């Protein structure tokens, strides 16, 4: 059902002509202050002849496309000058209560149209707004984070354990200068699986001279 509208400035008005129980267009003295349709009015509110009406269209002096006998009241005839007021109905409160107390986890609201990637910028998550207990193990896959999306300042020391990075997960071009310090590289982390038998390992401040190394050798440069 379409949402119903409300107004705090809709003054009481009155019928300009008699209406029968079947009339769906009602002439009134004024509609000033009334909200855009749809909304609810009451005729003879607080009396035995009270009727709630759902207004479908508002004009300068008319309420038309009306649903008579709305929300369990009875459509009946009314006379010229009978009071007309903007009103609420029991259904307004019932629908709100049903929604608040529903056991539905509202998963229907979590869809691509409502949560498109372009609508969620970095400002949605302040620093430290997501703590480690929030993300379960394997909650974020390698395909979820694009290139350059995580800055080095956003990863705390020891955030990634020694067994949590798969072989080949980090390409040589992905580590900037100084990204991994010597105190953070544990024993056995660097393995020479690709070296040829008898291959040499060079550790120096300068690259080895051309012609002194072969395919399968390794060279680690120490910055002076």
C-alpha cells in the first residue's frame, strides 16, 4: 500500500453539500493545509456517524477518488456543514508496529540497487570503525579488494599472521620500498624453490657484476 501523508496545518473544514454512502467525490469549504494525497479524513469524528475516508486526490475544494468506510468504519450519508477533519487511522499504527516487530531480518533491503558500490565512499567508514571481531575468518576474499585500495597505514603490525598469505599472493611489484622490514620477515619465509642446484645467493650493497651470475641465482641488495 502507498504511504499515507500527514500535515500539522490542516484546519478543520465542513461539507459544502450532502453526500451519500456511495459518493467518492466530496465538496468541502477548504483544503488549505492538507497534505498531498493519499491521506485520511474523518467526517463527524467522535460521533456514532463517524466515518474515515482515504482521499486519493486533493483539489481546491474537493476530496476525490475517495475510499469510503476506510479502515473498518462504515460508509454512510452525511449532511451539509458536517465537520471534516484530517485524521489518523488505526492502520497507521498497526502497520508501523507490525514492521517494528517483524522477525524478517530485512534482507530484502540489502540489494545492489540500494547499496551500489558507487554510493559507498571511503567516508562511510571512519578510522577504526571496523574492529577485528567484526570480520570473520575468510570474510574477505582476495577478489574483493582491488588494486591500491588498502594503504599501508591501515594495516596494523602483526595483522596478518605468517600462515595467512598464500604462495604467490603478493607479486614482486606489489611491495614498495621498505614495505617489509627485516624484523618482520621470519625464518623460512624466503625460500629458494626456483634456484638451480648449486645456485648462488648474492647479498651486497651493489648488484653482482655482469657475467658473475646465472639463471636461478638470487641477489639481495642491502641499502647502504
